[in-house]
C-alpha cells in the first residue's frame, strides 16, 4: 500500500482530501492519523479536534486521539479518551486493547490491565495479538502457567510469529525454566535467521548460560547481517561481556 511504503505521500494525500472536504470529519481523522504516524503529534491532535467539532462520535476518533496522547506521555487524558471509546463502541477491540496496554505500564493497575486484556480476548478470540496481550499481563502478575497457556493459544494461530516465540522464551526464563527458555529462543532464531534482534536474543541468553563459544558464533552471524547501530552497540557490549 502507498501509505506503508511512502508515508510522506500518504500525508500529502490526506492534506489534499481535507482541502477538498474541510467540513467532513473523516478526512480530518485520516490526516490526524497520518500526522501521528509521522511523529507530528501536536498537529495530529489539532486535526482530531477538528474532526470532533464536526462529528464527536466518529468511529476510531477517541482511540486515535488517545494513542497520540500516549505518545506524548499524557496518560490521564489518554485514559479518558479510551474509556469514552469503549463506552461508545463496546464491541471494538482496539480501545479495549489500548486500555490494557496503558494499565500494564503501571504496576498499580495490573488488575485493570487484566480485566481489559481478558475483554480483548473475549471480543477477538481468534486474534493472536489479543492472547499475547493477555499473556503479557499474566506474566507481569507472575502467573506464569496462565501466561504460557495464553502464549500457546497465540502460537496455535500464528506459528511463525516471532514476538510470540520471544514471549514464550522470556516467560519460561522468568519462571526459572532455562531449558525450555533456550528451546523457545532457538526456535525464534531458526524462524528469523536474518533478524539480528532475534539472533542477539539467543546469543545474550547463551552467554548468560555460560555457552560463550556458541554465543560468539552468533555474534559473527549478526555482524554479517549489517545490523543497525543500536543492535551493533548491543553486540559490542555482549562481546565485551563474553571476553570479560
């Protein structure tokens, strides 16, 4: 799609539509989403406000505005927007999932995060993302058996999803089962052999398990992939750690 490959063209197109239809709420919402995607959050919020003046109950308006507010770390305002979105569209999984994510970032709100994550699964039982969201909450609650069940549900729907394999490994690791954690991380690396982050995850785990020779081999493979600077910096730090 054009917007995915050229966000600048998507943004320009959205601006042109607003010029053609300034009294229609949807173009303002579309432009706001495009601006938020470009990191222009203040401008995005202005467009969402324009949309709200025309149609305050426009679908996705409150959720889109909340996501921009979250990016600005205005969590209280974002929470109000999402609660409004849930009230106006109780069958929409997006604001429910966003609320679960929002509450998950606060250790004092894990019960709320769990409530909304469970609701997300009930609204979208065939969504691996909903099950993985629930698993993230359960892991934070240290309910590892249930977290593993939720991750398994996600993997049953998306066997090649790297994020789910990473979650499986990290959950086993937190639960103290290093053998199964290693197996999950190895599967992640096997499924994403060209992903430097996946290889780095396995290399770091192996180094911690004193399997330094294999970790060093993986470091070489990561470098061959010409990873971005942040990955390369982590690789250099890991190599220094291995060499002592």
